């Protein structure tokens, strides 16, 4: 039973309790609230067990982010107290900590061969010469041991520039199907609705999991693939691979969509007021310095940046 999967929501709550109680400095009310949460369902107990196996004490948060979060616990308790005490308040406190510490919580993420954290971009040169770039919150397994070269994308987005030093076929697999590059450079992204393929050079053959036939996409084409089939083929958007160079390039997008994308590259809570979310904007924004990216919005739009804490930032109407 302990090996059964748990939902992301429950695992997030377990992470929150770990941060709240680690070190033995939780209050008596916090410890009692945790015991009630753990006993509330078998899934809660299972998530706690799996969390211990994965050693989340270290993985959930590291470096300055963790230090700042734990140092600010007393201040967070005061703010939570204004919203009401009891279990709900403690869960909210844990949630505030967990948002900054561990945004990617699926077990496959923590167990992957390669994974990136919040705002981290990584490029690997594989043994066959393939250049593999990982976007923020990305997890992959790499298996070159058999008769095929296989890259399994569990989460996030990758850029693949195929090497030519190995005659074995190369596959990129996700839960939705598999992709076979034909001497090419391409992007693969896991989305809620499926797997998005964007071909930047040459061609890629896409085969949905529940279909036997491949469809070849040409340079400059993109498509969303799910297990049952492929969606409509469209053009690759300009700047689709800009993230591999640490940049986000947008053309006439909603401010709300831009802020949502930037939030993937920073710890904590980043949101936009509904009063300005529909404003449109174009430009290039640094992903390695999201504070600078947010600051660049101020001269371009009638907005201001409200910082309640370093971990809670809102784009408001000026």
C-alpha cells in the first residue's frame, strides 16, 4: 500500500508539514494538528511515508530560500493568526512555506536521472553527442544501455539537438507517446492536455501511445500530442527556444499570461491583479533575473510591483 501513488495536493501538504515541524521546533498546536492530518486518511499517512523515503528534508528547499523561509516562520504565524487558528491556519502556514520550497512534487520528479529546480536551466552533452537542455522544473530519465537510445520526459520542457555518434535509434518518450528525431533540433514540453512538439530543424516523427502510425512533422511545425492522437499542426512561435538562452520572448500576449510564465522561474507567490491582467505586452525578459523582468514592466505599462515579502509579489494597477 505504501508504494501506491498519492496526489500532488496531498504530497504538497506533507512537504508543508515537514518544513513546519522539522528540527523539533514546531509548537504543540502544530504537532497536534499534524497528527490529526496524518490520521485523517490512509493517503496522508502514505504520503508521509514516501516523503521520508525520498529524503525531502534536503530536497524540498536548499540554500538562501530555505534559510529565509525558516527565519520568517514567526512572522508568517502572526499573519496566519489574523486569518484564524486551528488546522486550517496551520495548513495555510505550511502552504506558504511549500510554495517557495517545492513546486514540483511528483515522485517521478524526485526519482528522475536529471531534474532542475525553480529557475534552474541546465544543458547536458550526452554520450552520443546529443545536446539536451532542461527548462525549469524539468525531470528526465536517460537510458542508453540497450539497443535504443531513450530519453523519457516526466515533467517540464526539453530542447534536443541530436548527436550523430551512435547508429542506434533515438526516442523521446512521454506518457502520451514517443518521438523519433530525423536528424534534427526540437522542443518537447509536457502540458496538462498532452505533449507539445515543436520542430526547429529538420523533421520529427510523432507516434501517439494508442496509435500504431507515425506522423512526420517538418521544420517550423508544432503539434499537441495526447495518447489518442495528434491535434492540429500549426507554426512554431517566434522565440519558442529563447528559454535555452535564459530569455522569455513574447509578442502581444496578455500580462496575466506573461506573469504566469515568469512565476515558473521564481520561488514564492507571484500574481497579477485582474484590473491589469488583460493588458497586452511584447518584449524580451530575462528568466535568470525575474525581479529585473518585473521591473521592466513598470515603464511599459500602467502597473506597479507590490512586494509584501520577497516571496509574495503582485503586479498591481498603478
